[in-house]
């Protein structure tokens, strides 16, 4: 079993409680080199924003970190894990470290072993590299990886490399013993329902459902999903969108959870859902098929001082024409979504050694 600093049942309990989990962007300086100072500041920002975990080595972190010319995958995993441990060592609050896992089986298993060795509790398993595999082959792949670390399933939207995964796959995936959660990010209501129905009809009540649908976050969280005689809620969010304005995102999740517990969800949430989706469209560059998604995230953080630049490892990845103006627009339109004051108050501490 994986080397984990949190027992398996604690991981399940923590995820079932519902957490806001941001996907960690990669901090680069003006020379397009990894900047540990700003990476540390960003991690501290997430920790002090009240998040329940961080996902490292995922799409927001840039898959290119695995390329030999950059050699950043292991150093970044270890650095992030050490920073989180140093901060949470004396805290009684739970915190889950999630590592992105990708590639064919040999690569994914190797990454799972590394993540476990670095102290990560679970792996977010991308199947993008297995697009042409059969359902049986995909499940065998997932089983192999799950022997080394608890896994979180990942339904990735096709615009950024995902492949359609049918109800039958998710029903069988839910029967893998070491699955602890599923992140649903197909940006598609039909496919999202496939996952929820599959988990409900599998009989597994210990698998947490998390939204990754950055285009419909609040709607996902406030909907009571009813399948197989069970009324379930999506527990929390594991999101690129939660990588910006994070303190407001965690506060929003807690407010929704309180209202769900009382059984009194305000209809105002649907208006807020539309506003958050509009803001996400600007950040993720939906108008240009998400070409500027990473730079959009970086630009929000750069404006706040949390990143030095909005650079990606690939110089060709830049803000799309008009994207900066769209960011200006949504910040003016929805000031309640932003947390500039919180960042300004604490940035000097987060940037200190």
C-alpha cells in the first residue's frame, strides 16, 4: 500500500466532508524559469484561504513539467509537499495532497509511486493518454495505478484532451477498491450525470463526487442529484477556477454547505452561478476554445502579485486577443468574486522566506 501520511479512511472522511481544492499553477519568472519564491507564496495563499487540499502536477500546473528538458515534475511535487507539511504540521485541520498522474500504465504507475514517496495522499488519474484503449484496458490501467496510491477518477473535457467515458466505464470504475473520489470535468451535463448515476447505482457511498465543471460550479454544488433511491450532493470542487480568488471560493462552498444542511437553498445561487460562469469564461478563454486558459489563470494571480508573470513554459501560450479586456470587465462586474483585499493584506508575509 502507498506511503501516505493520512490513513485511507481519513482520506475518505475528509473528502466526504466537502473541500475546496485548487489546482496549483506553475510560477515562472521573467526568464521563464521556475520561481520557488512565488510558488511558495501561492501555496501559502491557498493554505490561508481555507482550502482542504491542493492538486499538484495537473493541467493547471502544465503537463510539460514532465518533459526531460524541464525536469520539474519531481522537484515540484517534493517542494509543494514539503511546503504544505511545514505549514500544516501543527494544525488539527485535515488537508489532502493530490498529485496529477498521467501517461500510459508504466508512466502512471511510476508517477503514483513517486507521489506516494513524496507524501501525497491520492492521485488524480488522467486517462487522456489512453484515448484509444478499450474499456477493459482502461480499467486494468486504473487497477494497476490504484495498487500504489488511492486514486481520484478524472473525467476531462475533450477541448483540453479528454475522451468520452461512458456510464458503463464509471460503474465499473466505482468498483475499484482504492477509488476515493471522482472529479467530473467534462463540461457536459449528460456526461456529468453518467458519472453521478454510475456511482449511485454502484452501491458505493464512500466515493466522493467533486465538480471540475468550471463552467457550472455553483449549479453542480446546489443540485440534489437523485438516482437509485439516493439523493446525493456533489461534495466540493477540485478546480482550476478555485486557483484564483480562492478565499472567496472557499467561503462560497461553506455557505452552500450550510444551506444544504438546513434544506434551504436560496434561489439567488443560480444568479451567482451565471456570474461565476461568465467570469470563468474570461479566465479560461472560452471564446477561443480555451487556448488562453493557463495564461488567464496566471494573469489574475499576476495582477494580485502572487505570480511574477503570466508566462507558461511554452512561449506560444499567451493571452488571447481581447482576453485581458474580458478580465477587466468581469472584475468590474463581479467584485464580490474577487479577493484582492485579502491578498494585499497578506502578500508580504507569503513572499517572505
